[in-house]
C-alpha cells in the first residue's frame, strides 16, 4: 500500500544548499578533492571564549531545560547590546532566543500568516523564505533586484509587488545569496511604505556584521519606533561568530508578537540548547572583536574571488557589499559550454571539476551561481583555476 504524506509537502522542495553540501560530501567519500564554494557558513573557528563557556556549562551540569524564550542573561545581554546600537528601548521580554534564525523566521510565519495572505520576498532570496511562507499557508510574491544595480534592495520594487492581500515584507540585508544591501536611504522609504500600508516588516540581518563599507551599515532596528510594533528583527550567532552548528538565533519585536512566536516555539524546538546559549552569551560579552576580524579576512577573499571570476570568459560578477558570497551572471558561460541553465552548469562543474556551487534557481534567479568565499585563498585560487579550465580559458 502506498504511503500518503501531507499535501503541504507538494508546495515545497528540499533545501538546494543542503543538497549541494550532500553531493560534495559524497564526492569526498569517493576520494575526490572537492573545492566547495557551496557552504553558507564561515570556515573560521568559534571564538575561544564561547567554546570555554560551553565546557564550563557541561561541567556545571547546565544540561537541562531552560526557559522556552531562552536564558534570561542572554536575552538581557542581547536587549542591552541592540539598545545601545540602535538607540531604541528594548527589554529582555522583547527578545526571543531560538534554535537558529531559521526556526525563528518560521515561527514568525506561523504566527503572522493566514491562508490566502501574501508575503513580499525580495529576490534573489534565501532558499527558505518562500518555502516557509508556503508552509504557513501563504503565498510568496517576489520583488526583484537587478545585478546591474548591485542587487540593491529598493523600496520601489517592493511597493510594485504589493497587492491588497499583502500582510508582510521580508528583507535580508546583507543578502544571501547576492551580498546586496538595503541602503540607509531605502530603509527610510521602506519603513514609511510599511507603516502607510500597515504591513509587518521582517528584517533578517543574520549577516549584519559583514558589511564592507561603513556607509552601508544601517539596521531597520533603528526605525523600530516608527513602525508601531510591526517590525521583527532576526539575527543569529551563526555567521558573525562562526557558530552555525551551535544553532542559536534571536528575534527582537513587539511583546505581543514575541509571545505569539514563543507559543509556536514552545510546541516545536522548545528552546535552543542550554550549552549553546551559554556559549552564545560568552561570544557576545567576551568575543566582541571576532566579527570585525572575520570581516577583514572576508574582504580580501571577496576581492580575490570577484577579480578571478571576472577574468573568466562568460562570467560577470558585481562586487558584493556584504556577506561572503559572490553571485555572478553565468548565462554566457553556460551557453558557450552547451548547457541550457545555471543548474546544468552547477551540476557540470561538480561532476567534471569537483567544484561545488549553488545554482541561481535555488534563489529565484536563474542564470547565476552562488559561490561562497568563506574558504581559504588557496582553495579560492584552485577553484577558480578549475572553472577557467572548464571554460576553455
């Protein structure tokens, strides 16, 4: 007898970024030397104060349930940290700690979206945004950014995507996969747009510490008071402190929204791991320089990656303004090598060159590839050399 699964699964697909990682792992097990530009995680180690705090937590038997909202000391430290940075009043009860930023974004969708609601998502988008909207019963509608504009997020494009069914807007700045940002002047326009239309504004700022130009460093959290409680800020320790596997994210929002998301979380993950929360608190309080140090490492790698890509015939790559991804246009290269899509090109590169990339189709923008430069300069050089040989250079 055929097994029947929930019909909602037909609305979504598996994460393509995780699929790329699985294929790279398979090739390694088969003995191939893979240059992996696929992972969306830092190659830097977790800061020592965070690791030491985790060991102390285990030794102290801090291994039981915590508050579902997260340990109070961590929520209080996050409230204080972001209040100082944004000049906004933030209380610990307006902070929710979760098992990674992804779980908090999903909790927000389940708390805010009803069947028939539309949520505007900026494209190219992180792979889970539209899928989470669909799983919550809503419909994602896309606002496009342009490569020739550096994938800059524009309020005008978001406004054009709105309909009477729109209830929320999701922005991700700096963006995964493009490295595009929401500049300060566009932040003000977007805030006014969402306030005038009575929309929820969800700001995923997971890569907030990885912005290369100081003039680009602005957060929607600074405009919290202008939105009357309709802003949800989400970030995590994953990228800024190289703690992807620890799974600690956090959200800051109106108390009622935080309580609604907590209701969802209490029936899902319950809370982030107690040991991971101890490590996160130590990272925040005793490893403040770690994000800045990583940014300088990524700046050098970014320049090396972008310059190398633009030397390969058939590839055009804008300079990312944040995060640690290059997102080049590869349509010409695909056509020159007899391939009909960026997905086919990505598959050919891993099959023939053992170079792992993520195709633009995963992010709603075919014709591009995402290449992470969160890897060593030596591996960047070797990966680019393999792609150049594939291109016939």
